[in-house]
C-alpha cells in the first residue's frame, strides 16, 4: 500500500519510506543525548562526527567579504569559475594527473553530490555494490533510484580490509556501480593500494562505475592515502567525491564536489539545477580560501585528532571486556562490546541512560557489526578521557 501523510491522509511517494529505512533510525540515541545536553545535563556526545573546531578565520572572513560585496545572487549550477578552478588544481596535484574545471561539479556537501551522482548513474532495477558496513545514508541513495543495494562485507577481524575478490563475486549483469568509501566510515580503515588496484581493474573490465567517497582523505594518520583515481590503470569510470567538511571543520558550510569525465559532469550539473541549483557565491568564496589559502589550521586539527585517537585508544584498551580497533584515519573509533554480554544497541542505550555518554550502535551501519559501537573523537581530549572513565564504571557495573 502506498504510504500517506499522517496529518492529511493524502498519499506520498514510496521514496519517503524507502529512504527513511536507509539509516534514519540510527540516530535515536544521538538525538536523545542532544536533547538532554540542551536541557543542561552533563552528557558527553560521541555519537556524531561534527568537528568541535571552529572554521579557520580566514575562511569566515572570505565569506563575510563576499557578502559585503553583495555576492548573494544566483550562481551557475554545479559551480564554475574560481571554486572549480581551485578544486581542479587541488585534485590534479593530489591525484597526479590532469584535472580540468570541466570535470569538477560543486554541490551542497558530499551527501548532495552522492545523491545527484546516484540519480545520474542508476535506474530502477539496477544494482549498486556497497562495502559493508556502509555509512548509514548510502542505502537510502540507492532506494531513491529504486535500485537495489548489494552489500559486500569488509572483514572486521582483518581490520575491515577491502577484498576485491568478494566484490567480483557480487557483480551481476545488473551491477552499475561500486561505492568505495576509504578512509572508511565507520571503521577508519584505509584500503591497501594493491586491493584498490584490483578493484579499479575489476570495474573497468565489467564497465562499472567506481565511486570513491573520500571525505576523510586528509585525515590519514599512518602512511599515505591512495585514491583509486590516482592509480595507473584508472580510467574514466572512476568518480571522486570529496568535501571540506571534516578537514576544515566546515560541516555546516556544505561544500562538496565530484571529479568525473567532462560529459558526466554535464549530466550532474543538469540534475543539480533541479535539486539545489547551486552553492551561494559567498559560500564558494569561502571554499576558494579554504583550498588556496595555505592555512595552518587543517594540519593542527589533524595532529589533534591523532593525539585524541592515541589517548582514547590507550585508555579504553585497559578495559578488558572491550576490544578497541585503532583507526588508521578519520574521526571515529570502533569498539567491540560483545565481551560485556551486550550488543551495540543495548550497550549504547544503557551507556547513555546510566553513564551519560552517547555512542552510535554498530547495527546502525550493518547487522554484521551489531557487536560494535562507533565512538566519535570530536571532543577535547579531557572530555574523551572523562568518557572512558564513565565507560569503565559502566562496564564494571555489569559484573562480567
């Protein structure tokens, strides 16, 4: 039966329920923790990846200046001009290959970029391969296209390593794209270069798009990040998605982009014109400064996250009932709580109720990691250590 609006009784689209099933229920504990914190309670919120740093002042100043210069009118859909030029230069340097502004499409954040990209690449009945556990919103993107998600598990016991052979086994005549998000959210794992090379060649052989969501590419703590688009055999079937949200503490600015073939970029701009039209000019001015301004803040943020990771992992690792997986990158840490006798959902519910700490249950991402919780590092180190103290007390109270 077609869903309906609860107030008017009038029918609404099937997409409203299919997208709601794609991860929106994951945030129940998080939203409750926010309400309690807003009410004045001392709740430590570690359930979301919103950087606690301020946006670099030079970026803010650029936006303010653009506003004072009345850059508040329509912009070209998908972004052209200074921001596209800056992104093209950034990506050419990062990927080690030529990138022109005609290949760049700017969007209202990476999530918007992914939505438009999925709409451009998928039709009803198509299949999209997701590496599991996927970010909570990915399944909803495929549902919006009436496409089917095919999840290929990353092995938690092997550090959530990419297995290209497992992806190959999942490919069918209906497969249209593979979505890889490395560094991986939720685990913080980075893909091995050889495994990525296998994946690139596999997609090329089967004429499948490879979408590389690289939101955490600038927050790698060990080694160097490898983008599939930088590999020698990478061809026009690889599409890169990036943003400034995590690297520059700009989650609320909503600046994301894709790098693809010029012809695909045309289709993406056409779709964006019907979804968000384009980013405001003053926001794009801020993005240009973030990319070209030679700012010191991103490196300081990265070093701080790494120090937080090390302190948190060390402290939590002393709790015998918990198994902590140190992330190679990103701003999250995965913790196996099965030694407490609880699954991730029960652990997160009780931890908030009994210890005033909110974390995100692993089952929000996939049933395969229901024994995990994901913990954000977006709090000062002293608050993270206070959280480990509360977690230690909570686990001790379980008498396991």
